[in-house]
C-alpha cells in the first residue's frame, strides 16, 4: 500500500503482506507510547461515528477507547430502536448523514456486504466491524498482532481454528491476513460447520497447508496456537448432534494438562462455555491480552485511514 | 435580541429578523473556521446533556458533533427504558437533575410544550429538539441557513412545503423563521394534512403570500425550492386515500426532468420513499448538505446561549 | 487510609472517619475549583467505563460529568440488550474485557455482591454504583457531604431515614458512613420494610442512638434532617397495607408548616409522590443541591482511586 489514507477497511483480503507489516509496526508504536502516557493528541479534533446495528460491547468500546486515546471524539448511534432506522431509513442514508458529522465511520450490521454498501455511499473512510457472517477485518488484524506478540513471529506457525468455521466472520477474516505467512492450518469443526470450501481452496492456493478435522485433541496437540470460537446452538437442527459436538470443543485445564506441551489460546470473546474459567490462569491463555491489543491495532487503523500515520 | 446568552430556544417565532441575521453570521463564521481546522476550543470545559425521549439519529448526533467540534463534552441520557424515567420520574425532575451536571440541555419529547416545561424547571438554557407535533426551531434555522446558502439570498423566494403539514413540526418551525423574509409559500398537502389554519393566517398577516394546493407539479414548477417531508401512513383512516396521496408526493429524476427548470430540494430526513435515490445526484438535491449545515448552526446556537458569541 | 489509589469502592463500611474527612476535603476542593473554571485537567487521558445493568440516569450521568470535568474520557456499555451480555457473557468476563480498555470501572448490577465480583476479576479500580439491595457507597458519601454542607457539621445530628429501609441500598450505605459521627437515628418504616436488624445492631454497637418507629410526624419533629426514599409498591402482598403506609410517608408543604421548625430534606431521587412538588421551594429542600454535590464527590473518588489526589 502507498497509504491507507482515505481508504475503507472492509475485508481481510485487502491487505498485502507489506500492509500488514506496516499496521503491526504502527500498532506497536502506539503500544509503546501508551506505556509512557495515557493518551496522545494525534487525532485531536477528529470525530469517530460508531454505527452498531447488532449487539457489541468489546468492538465498539475498543474503537471508542482507541479514538479517545488518540485525542479524538466519538458520536454513537446507540440502539437501533432509538434511531432513525426505526423510521425506515436505509443504511446508505444513515451513513451519508453521519458522514456529514464525523471524520470516520465504524459499522456493524447483520447483512453480508453492508459495510461495503455504507462505504460506497460516503466519501469518508468506513471500517467494517462485522457484516453478518461476512468479515471482521479489524478483529483479524488484532488477532494477528496478538499471535505475533505471543509467539514472537508469524513464520512456520501451526494454528488450529476451532468451532463454527462456517458462520464465523472472525475466522473468515483471520485466515485471509494469516495467508501471507505460510501458516499450517487445522480447521477443526463438526461437519455441519466446516469452513466454506471456497476459503479452504484459496488458502491452499496461497501456499498454506490445510488439514480439516473434527478432532480437537489431535489438532491442539500438533499446534502452537488454538483459536477457539463459540458454537452456536441455533445452527443445529438435531440438538443431540449439537450436544455431542459442543462437548468435544471445550477446553479446560485438564485438557491442557493432557496435551503435554504449552500452547497459546485465543478467543474473540464473548465465550459461553467453550473455555472453562480454570484456563484463565494458564500462561498461554491470551484472550484478555488479545482484547488489549485491539486498542493498539484500532488506534493504528484510525490514524492511518485519517492520514496521520 | 441583545444576546441569546442564557436564553432557551423553544419556538421558531421567538427570533426577530435581526436575531436570524446574527445566527446566520455566527454559523457562517464557524463553517469557515472548520475549513481551517477540525475543531475549536470555544466551549472547552462546557457540558451538553442530550435528553431524547423519542427516536433520533441526526438531531442528537448533530448536536453532539457541534458540541465536540467546539471543544465541549457530552452526556447522553440514552434510551428511556434504561433511565430513571422508567421509575416514573417527571420531565421537570429529570431536567432539574441534569441541570446540576450540565451547562446546557437539548430535549426531544413526544408532548407538545414539553421543552417549555423543562425550560421552566431549570436555570440553564434548554434547546427544543422537537416537542411532538409542536416545534423544532433548530431544524428551522438550519433549513433557513441552507436555503440562503443554496439560493444566495432569502429575498423574493418561492418555496413549496410538501407532505404532512398538519403534524410536521419542522415545517411549523420553518415557516416562522421564513416569515421575516416575505416568502411566497405553496403549502402542498392532501386535504387531511393541511397546514393548521392558525399558522396559515399568521403567515398571511406577516405579509407572506400563501397558496394552498394539493398539486405538487404545479407548485414545484413555480417554486425555487421544494421542501419535502414524509407522509405518515398512520394518520389515515382510509388507506386507499393514503395510497393515492402518497403516490402524488414522490419526487424522482423523471419528475424533475419534466419540470424544465432547476429547483433546489430539501428534506429534514429520514426519507422513506418520497424522494427517489435517483435524485441524489441532481445538482439541486441539497438534503445531505443540509445535514452538514446543521452542525454549523447548532454550534452557533450552543455558543450563543452559553454566552460565548 | 494511606491512600485510595488503586482501591475499589464497594461498601459504605470500608471508610474510616479519617478516610471520610479526606474525601470531604478533596470534594470541597473540587467544588471550589469548579467555581473558577468549568473543568480541570487532572484526569486528562484517563478513561472511565460505565457498566450499568440496571436503569439509571443520575448516577451514570453524574459519574460521566465528574470524569469529563476532570478532563477524562468515558466509554459506556449502553443498554444490556445491545451488549455482549445478550450473548451470555458473565459479569467477570465483561469486567475483565473492559479493564483492557479503561482505567477505572463504575458498575451497577441487580445482584448483591456483583460489584465485588467484578472487582475481584480485574486489576483496575471498580466503583460500586449499586448492587441490588446491597450497597451504594458513592451515594452515601455524597449524601454525607450534603448533610455536612447544609447543616454545617456532622456532630450531634438527629436524622430520620424514611421509607423502604429493608431494600434501600442508599440508606444501607448511608448509615455506615454516618456511624462514625455519633448520629442519633430515627428509622421510620412500616413494619414490613424495617431496617435489617443486623444493620440496626451494628449502628448501636458503634455508639449511635437508634429509634425505630413508623411515625413520621414524631420523627420529623425531633430531627434536623429527613432523608426520604421511595416506597416500592411491588414489595407488598397486601395492597391495602401499601395504600395506608404510602399515605403516611408523603411530605408536602402543609406537613412542613405543621412541624413549627425548619428541617432539611434529602432524597436520592427519583421521587414518585413521596415529596410533593410544593416542597421544592422550601429552603430546606436540598435534594437538587444534593445531585450537584454528587459531581464533586465523584470527582474526588475518581481522582483518588486513580492516584491523583
């Protein structure tokens, strides 16, 4: 990339390896600066608008924190029921209106392609914070930043992605940004929730090794890192199938002890029961550190699309 | 006016022609300043409280943007269900409480006269952001600012107001502020939704020409500017009547092409289908510019009631 | 206390007399500073997260005002339905996530002990803004600050606490902080809603005189200050009992005139009908001043737990 200035952030596949290297570098710079002082002034006077059409705590608060740590301000649409969306306004019109007020927009919406739709309607940068079962590129970048930080490097890694790989937008976006680094993937899912074939094939095409399995024990024992996600009960027509599957994808301390090797565990959170709280004190349990990294990476992305880095 | 310092902004008819001239001048000054830098520091340390008892995106976010662009802070009551209103608190008590925290209050409430009620309860300035079918004076001022900017002057204008003129608080407020400028009005509405006679008579008394009609084609072809509003289905007992009426008050590109003259089109938004998206690229389609002007005008009003201009 | 730096604020009984003296002094200092300028910069760059799992207007807005008057920023979880709590996240996980973003957390939650639970999960200071029928320590401190300011001193006071003393977390916390000052209490409640015996006994053990009664006229006529609270209809199984009780605990101007002495009246608000609006102009009606004091006291607490005072 010459620069992210004025660009939208919509899809994990929009970044080259060099883009990712720069984003990591800028994120890391902010992480270091925040160790010296609580906030910076780089985006003083800029305003971020957050438009969340689906529930969120961490993504929205993480962006709002990032913006404020850079000295900027925030306007937040709030619940859909209290907004003009309740009067029947289209996403394009809402985005165009908000673009008259703010300098950058972050949008989450249940429809695949919605962030692109908003981006097409406005002249200011739009950042996709989740479009249905589509993409969640800033999550992917903070995951990648975390992996690199926890494991020291992105080279020659074996990574198991576990859970609902069919509908999980975070894993869809994560494999895209990891594909530049020759990762060896284990896609661990029940047959109903396998990674879409199109994505699996693209990963192979990019030189990644991919092993698809439903065996978490095998995959975890061969991986450096396990990326857990929630399995959503509502996707199953046969609930006994769900119960069986659900049980096999729970990590607890006993599971980790049996592995006889140290691994790193990530999760985009919120978790329900797929990671037992007794894992929280395990040294490789990095999912709360992962949350903190989200602030640095989103600071980098906000600063870059606003042309300040 | 000597000054708006400490005053409430409740009704379109509270402004003299000279008041309006000053508000336009201050708004224009802020618009120019924001071209040079993203934000100012005039209201640094001041706090705006937004109390919205009805859905809103643009009015609330516009005020919150205006306050932050002036360096001030914002506190927002949020959804009514999560507030003490859910415990049975009166509007007066809520306003009095919030007045202990903030320096200025913006209120939207479904009851006509509610903003006045809040203003009577507190010592700090209260700004009416819509009181039921009553008034919406800051919308009126930003509309007027937009008309002046788009058309170069407010003199000798022909303006068609279209849609639900009975219940539309934005048009009720707009005609009040326009009445100082000898405007020639076309009030275009189905018979059920005509402008209240009291308002029509007052406009005539102030020297405005008023033509009431249900013929949009005629009115648009004779006007410099068409101000569209939403027709609300729920006001009609006879739905076939609604369908007929609704159909006649849609503007699309074909409609505009048939006019054989350039006009300016405003709309307070959100729109549902009364302006077709194919109009958005028409040069006179000023409704998104109108949104942006709202920030400048609200900056002016906030600064003025807080005694900083 | 050596210092409140890094400490949680969970319970009225955690403060020594000396702690309270210092908090009053710091609060008073901020009150004076805010008379000279609208806001300070002591917490510039710090971020407060507000997590309210129950309706609130004044407590949340008061904290958000306090933080902004000190130059800090705010992130707000918003309505529970729009947060990750809707996805089944535990309070501990929500708190741990938010602790990655913010420097201090304020939490309100319907479960007794919830604030402690959140505090145990994170390394940053947590402030309890109400845990069910448990505690509300910052309300207690602002009440105490108000009493001292209205009456000039905390010594030898006679104070009537009126209403639902069984479930009222504000009175539970208030008696704890007042217990250091040898207060003479009248606990005025219907028999169903009496102060928990454990609290009454502890107050006596600390040298406070306690008289339990259901006679408001008697108690008010002997007290310097009456602290009113709402009686919650839903606690009564026998509604005729409720109606009788409710009627006896209403203060209006006539009631005050009959007392033949001046008293001070506080209420944590919102009120429903237990204080008639005709009392608002009574010189001793201090409940809106009480709201304003909340900002100064919360500024003090935020500054102190963040190690800036």
